[in-house]
C-alpha cells in the first residue's frame, strides 16, 4: 500500500470507530469479516448500481449523480487496494440482489430501500457505508453543494470574515 | 542547538512522551538545571506542516499503531495530543478531589477513591499552568472572542436558565502573548494550530527546554521497556529508533507520560522476575480504573445560518451542571462546551444513513454544535492490558482497551442531551441530534495516585508506590476523572512533580 492508501485505510478505521459502527474492535472486526469476501473478483459492471447505493445512503437533493459515481469509483479503488476489502462491492450487490430475488438496481426506490434496511447490520454494509461517507464528504463538489468552503488558513482564518457575524439570536449582546 | 547525552549517562532523567505531561515536566526540570532526555515515539513537525484539513493531519500526527478494543484518539508526534486538543482548560473542583467521600461508592463495580491531594494544594500550580499556557480569562488575559457557535450556545443557556457560562478558559491566545500570535479563527483546531496561537508543547515547552542546555529530545524513539537493578530501582529505558534498532538510555529516574495506553503498556511490558506483573504493579492496579469521561455531542439544526466552521472549534464552557446534585439521578457533574466539526465528522457522529443522517450535512451552514464532558466513575474492569500473542511492528504486545459506560454515565448523558435539546429548541432548532461520542481523547486513571498503596500505583507526587525513582506524569495518575477536560490538571501536576523531583534530588534522596 502506498501512503495515501494507508491513510485512507486508517481513516476508514477511524470512521468506523468514531461513528460507533465498531464499538469493541476499532474496525478490525469489520476488516476481518470482509476478508471472507476477498475471493470474489472485482468487476466494474456493478458500479452504476453501487452509485445508486451511495446516493440512497446519503441523498443530497440537487447533487449531481456523477458525484456519487465518482465516489463509488474511489471506493472501488480503496477496496481493491486492500486484500481485506477486495471484492466488497460485488459481494454487496450480490447480497442486495438476493433480498428480493431480482436485480436490486432494477427495483423501485422503496424496494431498494427495504433491501438496504434488511442488510444494514451486515459488516459489509457498514464497510461500504463508511467508505462512501468518507469519500463523499471530502468531495469538493459536496463541499460546494453544502456551502462549506474548506481550509481557511490561506485566507487568514475567519477573524475578519464572519466568525462572529450571527445577528438573528434573541437578546443579542 | 540542543545538548546531546551519552546513552551510558546515568545522571539524566528520562521522560517518555513530549505532550502535556512529558513536555511540561521536561521543561520544568531542565529549567532547574536537571538533565533530561525525552523520548518521543513520533516525528517533529513544524507549523509549516500544519494544514487546515483534519484527515491529512490525522495521517501526519495521529497514533495508528495496532490496538484492540475501544478507540483512543491520541497523537504520535512531538507535542503529543497538545497538537490535536481543543484548548479547553477548566480546573477540577474541590469536591471532585474527594469523589469517594462526596458520592460514596456507587456499586460493587466502581472503585472510587479520594485524591491524595486537595484543590488548595494544587491551586498555586493551577495558577502557574494557566500563566504558562495563556488561558483566556485568567490573570490579565482577556476572554476569548465569542464565535457564532458560542453565541448560539450562550443564547440557549440563557433560555434554559443557566447562569455560569463565558468564553473564558481556553489555552488559545485571544491576543498575542509570550511570542505567540492571537487566534485568527482558522477553525478545526484539532488539525493542529497553523499559527501557534493554541498552546502546544511542540512550540512552547520543548524549545524552551532546549535553550537551557539541559535537555535532549529524541524523536521517532519508541519506549519498549524500563529496566531495573536488583534493588528494584529503575536504571534505564530501552527504546526503538526509527529503524527499529534498540538502544538503552541509562537513567537516574524515569517519568512515563505516554497518554495512558502507552503508559500502561510500557509498565506492563517491563515485567521481570522481580516484578512478574509489570513495574509498579504490586497492587495489580496498573492498567485498571481506566477512565475517559462521559462524552456527548449535540447538534442543533438552527432556523438561520450559524457557520460553526468559522472560528475556534471550542470557545467557552457552561458550568451550571458541573456540581454534584444527586437529585438529577447521577453522581458527579458535567460541562457543556461548544464544538465544530467538518462535514465528514458531522455525518460520522450522527451515524447511520438515509435522510435522517443527511439532513444535518445538507444544512451544514445552519448547524450549531455542543460537546459534553462529564465525570465517569472508575471501574477495575475498565482497563488497558497486553494481548497475550498479538505483536505490533516493534514487536511489542498490542494493547487491549476495554471500556464500558457505567449506568451513572448513561444517566448523566441522558440528562445532558435533554438539556442541550432544550437549549437549541428554545432558539427554534428544527432538527436535533444528541448522543454518545466514543472517541477516547480524555484518557485517565491507569496508574492512579492513591493514599493507600493497595488502591493505586502512585503516591501524591505521581511517584510509584513500589519504585521511588519511577514517576507517572500524564492523565494516568488521575485518581478520578472529575468532569472537565484533563490537560490543565496534567500540566499543573507536572509542574508540581518537577518541584518534588528537584527537591528530592537536592536532598540526595533520589
């Protein structure tokens, strides 16, 4: 693994722990369980379906579908870079397809959501959910979409740019 | 620039860790003319390495060696977790030093004790620590500037009838002081302060120690084992350098300040035929009574913009709930503080998926945030231990971290979430999220100070009951957790410990 991939994996583990998804094992239980899927080959055909999964996980109205596609491509790159998570997306799609006995991607939104709910306690679901969360919320288009401007250091911070500009509170001091 | 000591020089004090405890103790000793070698497991960054991006900085300075069990969010870098901390510096209250006497033992599982020292005794050291760190609202230092997020919290506090809150007690310069600039409200102080306005030992205690000529910092030097002689006195510290090569630095005395997990690990890993259960562990208490506070986080989705990403991450404290008022249904108290986090952390904290999660990030500019820290009772079963077979890259046993919330903490959290919900809803919040934040950034108790040697590991000076030239200088020495953020007390105790070590050396009794 290169440094960037190592950092991503660390962040995944941090994400799992911070969100409480892995309260007793700091994410290693997820990685261990996921290793069982490692024999499944990765392919890119399910990326569209998994992009839809990313969108239903974190549905931001008005955010371009292409952003979810980019995010899931990055998640795929993360999974193939690590033997413990390789094959995760294919395994996820197979599991989603199995819930209603037909291709998850072709189901109605309510059926897609019910399949997700049925699988939400599975380790692979938490793994994909946290990788999507990580890539999505560090995506520049998402930051723009939610009006988060990112680093302020190069702009001199907010000391002269509104850190204390709130004016709608009662009994303003 | 700095002095270099020979590995064979047994006149030095070896300090393990360069954060709030180790960095402060090193500087205080060096300023008294006592020679110190400080072993820091991580690298030495400069302010130029600090970028305003939490995941990048976590990669540069976070502690990522293998651990099993509950997450602990600490740093492996010069300055330790003072690089990441938010700078909130409350004092421990008088009654919190007398936890057992005040609360009584809560049940068969809790192991509350009284501290072997009082607030009166620590008070002069609190004053020194506040001056050293530049705590806002103390001495002649002004209050911190009120950020939007603070103003929302304060307005909500008024609405629910709270009286004791202010933007004081931040170790972040409100104005330039002591060679460091005033805060520029860059935000996300947990990435490290890019301008050095927030106190960190990286650019205060460490360089101050270096110019004394009595201090050497060794970076990328991971303490592995503390050696002792046949009289049971410690004689040196074995450490691995960046290449993994082992060295032994001889020592007159050793002080351990590895932010609890590493403190417990190095003591337990230093077992020998004389000390089969690890150093300073005749009581069996090393690693036990691990505390990490009752934590909570609350987000309010406010009717108009807050922009909590603008400005210092934490900017003030509400103290009204810090007292022991058993009629609330729990022992001890808690503090309410502001917090701001980036979009990913926001989503991670609220957890889950779907519209219920996404509503908070979708309306990121309208979020207000609160962090809650409260007293958690010690329990023997909450502990740091060594895995029997798993080893890390240095060949060290992997630490196993076991911690569960006591029912007292759950009751306290419920109360705090009810109160913070009332605060935000009084201002028209349309959505609210409140819950646990199992992040593990306040670590305490695993080598606690006790009057009775059977109850703890160290005496009232943080000196091991079993070994007189072995000291504990981080949050591990806390007898109980109290409600507030621990760093100020770690620093005050380190200043006091340095006085004690110097006195004992002058008397030739150390």
